C-alpha cells in the first residue's frame, strides 16, 4: 500500500499534554506540497487546534534534503497544459485556494507551531514555514523565492513578508530569487532560532519535558525559553545579505525595474553574489519582474488576509497568461533553460499589461475567500 504524503503522530508530554508531529512525506520530490498533502495538513491542523490535549505542533519534512521545495510544479504544469482554458483555470484556482487557506491557518494557529526548516525551503515551503510561531533553521538550510525564473511571482504571502524585511531587501529578493542561508534567514525575520541538525532528536526529546499548560501564550513562552538554550552553542553562518545591505538598498532605490537592473549591473562588477542576482533578473520573466515591482508597492500596508485574497486573484491571472506555463516548461519540464518570454523585454511590458494581472477574476461577492 502506498505511504501517505503526510504523516502524523502525537507523543506524550508533561502534565498529560501531547505534542503533534506533522511530517511532509514526499522525499523524492523534496516534499513538494501536493493537493493531497495540503488537504491532509489542513484537516489534521484543524483537529489539533480543537484538541485540548495538544499543547504544541511540530512541522517537519521527511529525510535530510528538504523541509519543502515548494508546490508540486509537475501537477501545476498539467493544469496549465489542459486544452480547456476554463478547466485549467478551475484547477489552478482550486489548488492555490487550498494552499493559501492552509498557510493562513498556520499564520493564525492559536497554539505554538515549531517548524524544523532544515535543507531546502523554497516557494510554497517558505509559505508554510514563515507563518509558524517558532521557526528553526540549521547549517543546511537553503531558502529562496525563485518564482521570477519560472514566470511567476513570490506568492504564499510573499507580498506580505517581503515587505516586512529590513530596507528594500524584500524587493531585491523578489526580483532576483536570491538563495539565502540560515544567517540570512535570521537577519530577514524568516527564522527565529539556529540549531545544528545533529541536535534535532535531543530538541524533540526536550519538548516532551516542557512544563506545558492549558494556556497557549504560556506555552509559546515555554517553547521560546527552550529554543533560547541553543543560542550561543553554535555560530550561524555569515549572512551575505547583511553584508551587502547598503548595496541592496542603493540599487533598489529607483522607480522602475529597468533602472534597478542598470544600477544592479553597475554595482555588481567584481561581486559574484550581486552578479548572480543581476543575471537572474536579466534572464527572468520581464512580466514577472514588473508585477513583482508593482505588488511590492501595493502590498506595503495591506493586512495578511488582504494579501492572500489579492495573491489568489493574481495567481489565477498568471495561469491565464503565457509566461508561467512557458517558464515551468523550460526550467522544470523540458529543462532546456530557454524560456520564450512574452513580452521578451522589460521595456515591452506595458503598464496596462501589468494591470491585467491585478484584475480580480471574480465579482467581489464570489471571491473564494469572501467568508474569511
């Protein structure tokens, strides 16, 4: 019998409480978030939310390579490749509605949620992790929101958390898909604690000894106190983002993507890290770049709920435009790494074309999140 793509167990803890362990169980795909996985997580988290015996939840990925590498891109490509445009749209809408509802549930979960963010944490994986109350990174953590490379944009509340990073780093990361290490994650408020992977089992055993109570706030404090005991035990890796913070702010202080690319190209000379960012922006979807620039501006003062509603409409619009399908094909399906973007140049992406992506696909009273 096939093994479930999500595994759940509870372990007895102090004072009659229990800890819920949720494991994304799709190692071969780096624990990519599928329809079934999202549904199973949603159902179990709802059950644990209502169970008074559950004091804390741990969210982790199977294996040692990844917490979660993002959404199931192969399935997404199948949706986008359907000959019936309405059926394709419906499939995309259904998938992302489930994913965003799951992310929002984690953001608003009343009990402490510890995410073990070991290995690859990208795209939809970051969407799961960033909403957890206690986010742990390790020496092997590698994070990114690389959606511009596939003709998409940083969703799963990326518009919300990129705006809450220091300076304009969030805009830079959205435009370049730059990969981050554990030091970066801590600096950018994508993680809270650094623990070496070898201490994982010890940490889990110590969780069972915490003085858990019936009060969620007290339990959050208790979990924080436990994780603080690992501070100073190991030194996190240096943050390349922090070291280049001033340069990043300098090159993003412009009013168009074209100007940012020109400034980044000039500033990157001799700095391989910045050069990779400039190359990613040059090679990425011009439409994605313009939309990322615009949503960064629009999302600055929006609430988390507003962001998820906005992003769901934007995501459906991306599915109805050509670059997302072409980017997935070129980079992840055929792997020829030669996407044919449409439009092909930044200067050919008009303001009206960008605005098309922000048009809601639904009347106001029919938005899938209208009952939130």
